[in-house]
C-alpha cells in the first residue's frame, strides 16, 4: 500500500510503498477513503511540538479519517467488512474511572499509550502509526474503540472531519463549558476548529458571537458559520472591539482555537468578570506564556480552562452529530476547501499553512 511517511521534522512527507501488519485481537483494518489535513499534523511534521512521547519518527500522520472496514481481528462484534466507519485518535478502555463516569476522552489507559509500529517500509524499518490512526495511508489498523459506523447519506470526506477538528471546536462549546443561550462568546482563530466552535456557539444561542482572526477570508467564512460580528485583529484593537460589543463588560466565554501564546493573552483580556477563557488549541511548545496576577483571577472571578478533543464521548456524540448533519443543521460541506490525491499531500499541507484552506482532504 501507499503511505505518506514523515522521516524528518521540517521535511516534506515521502509518499512510498509500505506494508502493514494484519489486525490482531480487538483491532480493525480499514481501507481509507478520506483523511483531512489537521493543523496538529502540521505542528508535528514541522517539529513545533518536539518529539511526541511514544511516537518516534519515522511515522505516518493523519487522524481525521474515514473509510470502509476491510478485515476484523478476533473478538470484533461492532462492525463487519464493508461497513463505512470514521476513526478518532481517542482510545478508551471502558473500565477505568473516567470511562465509567462519562469522560472516556480522559481514559487512563488511553493517555500515554504508545502508538502502534505496525507499518514497515521496504527496507524493513518500523514506522509509527502516529496519533493512533495513521490516516495518510491507503490502509490503517485501529482499535475497535476508535471507530464509529457512518450511516447512509453521510459522505466519508465529511465524516472524516468529525475525527478531530470539528469535535474539538464544537465540543469545547457544547460539552466542556456548556455555553448557555444569550451568553456572549468570542472565538479567537477561525480555521477549521474555530469555525466548528462558532457553529457550536450559534446552535447554543450565543449573542453576540464574535469571531477574531487576522485573515479577512476566514472572517467571511465565520459569518457563514454563524458569527454575528467579526474583528480583524491586524486592523483593529480586538480587545477594545469586544469590550464595545459587550457593553464594556467583556465576554462570558472566550475560545482560543489558534494564534499561539499571544492569542491566549489577548483572549483572556477579552473576557469579563466571571468570564471563562477556554484553551482549545495547543500552541508551539517553544512559545512562553505569561498569566495575569492571581489577584485578578480572585477579584474578577475569572476562569481559565483547557478542553481536550471537545470532551467528546465518541460513541455518543459522533452519531448525534451525524444525525444533525443529515437534518441539515451542521455545516460540514462548507468546511472542505480542497480535495487532493495522496501524491499531492505536501501541496495540500502548504495550502493550509498559507491560510488558503479551512480543511483540505486527501481522497483515496
């Protein structure tokens, strides 16, 4: 099979023939149909997060992925060959404390679990299945707990988006902090994750719903996805504009979905008394952070929280989201800017880095 392999940070991916081991007990082999370009993959590829624990290079990236079940290992009962499925990097055992109390995304066995090394190049070198999916390949083998069946009517390139970016943004709003109707919301960064947060806030009844970015094309997209106001932070003082739009108070919720350390500082400044700043995107590790003095947290009763993968319960939330899509309530079609063959994956990545795309998808 063909795969796009990352051999060295900062270098283009190498598309080459590789082999993959058959599925073992509890595993499913999937023939990949679509795999989206997530900015997390780009951070890893460029070395901006350093060496990822348990995921040494060389490796195959890609974790917003969907396809068809080709083969199942021993003990698999939830899917059969031919089933359409989407995959996620979320791994859950179903038995630990967090799985049993409804937070499987925080599964104790999922955190720190080393990724499989079941791919091999023609020289016999083992290749890491990065982010536990390895979607930039014609086939992949994942644990049963990582897959969800896709119903008829949901195209697989749209289903793939639900593997990471969409649920990360949407779930931060709907699951992690559960934004209430009529709350004021700011979304800093309007790429694929940010626009998904905008969708979640719009469906939750937020007003005003303010999108902040430095690219006019992405701010225009934010309007389509439900933003009531937009601010170009390169052209205006974004903090001052948010203050004005919230009667001088500041926002109830601020979601930082991109932009690095400066965006985190700016986002916090946009929140008002009792406001909550939600850190959704993981900036490059080399960037430092400076937090306000503790007195400000106390006096203003502000909150600063993290959100991992939108606090998603994979087998509960994904079917609901697909039903919303089928009902015409979710904009997944509009998130896809371009579709590329695997041989053009580096072009697709460069397009995302230039800010030209919301989501580019590799089609197999």
